[in-house]
């Protein structure tokens, strides 16, 4: 499961690995999964221009005045996304909240998830915690993860 490796998030990779390193390692991991018959799940985060789908919580920062950058949704070419990859769009930090991700995994008999992406301490960690609470086994591909700071 590849978390938030989209052009709009890549600039936030501050360490321990660069965005290019994370994308290259995630691409190799995805290739191996596909070769072994395992589905690859590509998760990205985003909202419409008016942020209508964004959760409104008093602890969150206010909604930005401008729209998301034009390339926000774009998968990096180096990631090697294929038509067979499952796509999930999330509106909050974790990939399970408000999506059909759990249903998609259970229908395919998946009980173990390999996670990678940006940002380790936001999207990856939130998804890992949610997955664990739902009874999935977890593997974190730590060399294919990065955060805003080391």
C-alpha cells in the first residue's frame, strides 16, 4: 500500500530519505508485489477546490484560501502505476477513514499489508494504526518512507 506518493506531497519529504529515493523504492516494492500476484493499493489525499469534503475540526488548521496545486493529484511517472492498481482517495490522515479500503482488502482475502509513503508520521502512521485496530498484519517498508523532518 503506497500512501500519498503524489506530486503535491513529494516536496514534504525532508528525511530520512528524499522523495526520489522513496518513489524509486516504492516502485520496486510495487513491481515485486505485482510479480507475486499481490495487489498494489495506491492511496492519495485530496479535496475539491472548495475543500467541501475536508473534515472541519477545531484542532485542525483553517482551510487554505487557495486551491490545491495543479499537480497535487498526479502520480509520479517513476512510481510506475498500472491500470491494475487499486486507487483509494482519502480525505483525512488515515487511508481507512471514510473509504472502502477495508472492504476492498477483505474481499481479496488480504490479511497482511506492506506500507510505504510520505509522510511517515501522518498518513503512513495513521493508516498503520487503523490497520492494526482492524486486525491486519503490518510490515512497514521503512526505507520507502519519509517525513517532513528526520
